[in-house]
C-alpha cells in the first residue's frame, strides 16, 4: 500500500513538474521580480539603482497625470462591463432558449470576432470612427454636422471598442447558465400570472447569477488589462494603465515606475473584484429577503 | 389584433439584430475596405478592386512576419498541448495536496495582464543573460516559451474538461488486463481525448497567433510577429493594404475555427 502510494506520488510529480516548473520560472518569478523592481530607485537619464523605497508608489498617487490614467482605466472598464452586460443578456437568453439549427451558426458568429484578434478589429473601428470614416460620412450626409466629429481618441470610442472585444465572453458565460435552467420554471411562473419581464427578473436572473457574476468579473478584468484597443483607439488622449506602463518602461525607461504601475494595476483589479463580489453577495441576499417578505405579505 | 402582435415581435427582434450587427461590425468593416480601389479610404468607395491582395506580394515584411507568427504559434501549440495534457491528467485523475493551488497556478496567466507577463519574461531573461553570459533575449525560443505560458491556461482547461468526461474505469480495466499505465494512457485515454486535444490545439494556436502584447519586448528588430507588424503600420496609416493583411488573417482563423467546431461545440470553450 505504502509502496503503491509512493509510486503514484512519483507519477504525479512527473506529470505535474514540467508545467509547474515552467510557469514558476517564466511567470511567477518574473512577477515577483516586478514587485522587487517597483521598490527600486529610478536614476534620471540612467538605469535604476537597487533600493527599498515606496517613492514610486507615492509618486504615482501624487501625480495627476498618472491618477488620470488610473481613473480612465477604472471608469472605462466599469462602463464597458455595464454596456456589455446590457447587450449580452438578451442575446444569451435567446441563444440559450433556441433549439433550431441556426443556434450553432449564431454562436459561431458570436465567437468569431473574438478569435480574429484585437488589432484587426481596431482597424475596423478606425475605418468606422475616423474623420473621414463611415459614421462621419453618414452624419454629414444627413446634415447632422458640417465638420467631422472627433470620435477616435475619445472615451466613448474606447468604451465601444472594448465592449466589442469582451462581449462574446459575457454572452457565452451567461448563456451557459441559462441553458441549465429548466424552462418549466419560467412557464410555471407565467401560468401563475407573472409577466415576461417579471419572470426574467425574479426567476431567471437569480438562478443565472453565478454565470452573470463570472461573466461580468472576467469582462471587467479583461477591460482593466486591455492594451491594444486603448493604444490604437485611445491614442495619447485616452490613456489606460496597460499601455501607459509599457511606455514607462520602453519610452521613458523608468523601470521602477513601470513596475509599480504593473503592481498597482494587478492589485486594484484584484481588490475591485473582491469588493464587487462582496457587494453583489450582499445585495442579492437582501433581495431574497424582500422577495420572501413580499410573498408572505 | 393578431397583426399588431406580429409587428410587436418584429420590433422586439430589432435590438437583437442591432447587437449582432455590433458584434460583427469591425470585422465587416475590415473585409469591406480591403476591396476599396483607392488608397485613401472614403465612403462610399470610389470603386472596388482586388489589387491590394496582389500588392501584398510585394510587401516582404508582411509575408515574413506571417511566417514567423505561424512558426511561433505552431511550436507554442505543440509544447502547451504536451504540458497541458500531462498537467490535466494529474489534476483530474489523482488526488493530492496542493491540487487547488496548482490549478490556480496553471490558470493564472489568464488573469495577469499579458503585457506585464511579456515584460516580466523579458526582464527575467535579460538578468539571467547578464548573470551567465549566454544570449537569451531576443531569441526565437524565448518568444515561443512566452507564448507557451499564455497558451497553457487554454490547453489545461479544455483537456481537463475532456478528461473529466472519460470514465477512469476504462483505464483501470486495461491495467487490470495487464497493460502498463503508459500503454493504457496511449491506447485508451489519448484516442478518447482526440476531440479535446484537437480543439485545445487549434484554440491555443489562434490565441498565440493573435496575441500582440506578449511578443512586444521579445521580438528581434526587423523580425516582428504579424500583429506587431500590423500595429506598426496602423500607427502610420490605415489603408486597404493593411485591411487585406487582416482579411487574410480573418480567413485563416475562420478556417481554423470551422475545423475546431467539428470536434467540440465552440461556444462551450470560453
């Protein structure tokens, strides 16, 4: 028995070791190194000097330029996540309840843009939003404006482009949970006199909550981490954390500040995710209470 | 009365059509402008032509970066498949201490911004290089390894899901009948896992092929991956030529997705 156990332990080790070692060396260690560099001292015009200082963090939170970038990142991510949820829910619901052979086609249609890659889609958005792009052409044609409107390098364009990137994830994760809800539940509620909207709000939404949570959270994290879209669509006017920290390292060659920004981005994303889960937990549990009291009343 | 309700249902479908339109809008725009005849993009176009696709043959940089991307993504796919297969097998078939932590570790590259992962790998290899004096960055294998890191979460997730649906008693039966563990794995598990492995391979290939951030610091000047080559061009201008490059990428990925869809339902992947 003990021999057998030892043997299987050896086997597990052999199976697990290559991936674990690779991820530890090439992913975890570099992240820890990032953390270390963020406490180093930047030498103007030179490389950094080894130190233990929180100067970079203080410098980040004192500089309105950096705070603006952080604020952009957060509010664009929240808005994009909300917009995505509003668009994703009806699509997810319809896909989940669909039985025709078109379902597969529609799902492929949802997934496809996701796989095409951000830079390719951003080219499409530039052709759509630029000064002589499609939108401006339509606007001038119908006489809404005389001179072209600036869409690129504005927050709404960045939000729309990011929402477009993350929408498939949201649709699929909500669709997956709605699919598992028995349609008989909804029919029962309708038979008992509930309206469609009531059914969705009080029957479907609460049961689909895990999928909605997972979807919104993942989409929020993806938006916070977005690189290509803010870089290409946001340009220099709407900066977000990921491209800004890359610029700190490669253009300004301030490695400590770039590293500090990376750590700040990771920590703020983690903290807001935890906060979000807490808030949702609280509001849904209080919701449950009110519905039960309503029923009792 | 009945007619009115018909109109109402039609009205209800309008937002759905709009959202679907929104989903495919950027891809549609790229496909559309790649056929514009003039270099300057104007709406409506002055005419349509295929000439940009021929013009592409004169742009060596796109061809060579396309092949570099193919090469990197291919190696990253093979390596991450092997690693994902081994790792998932241990995670699904055995119970051991620290299993949850390992699971989290394997999926963690999904949550950390890819740009940070890419810079991190660069700094790390740069320092190793200074320590031991062997050139490590930029180097094709450093680039491939970085791509492996971002592909592992995909292969682990997909292959784990596939393994979960294969009854372990099949392997046990084979072992009871006298085959070794490795024989059981090769003859029983691998054939049953085939759809998951193919899908995991294709999706990690696509994920690697598209990824721009991971390669930014790891490419050699003059030897860029396709997304970086496209990005550099877009900073300069957006014209039908760059749209045709993108169109070719769209077609390639469309074919790959169509193949993957034959093995697993693609909506279940994400």
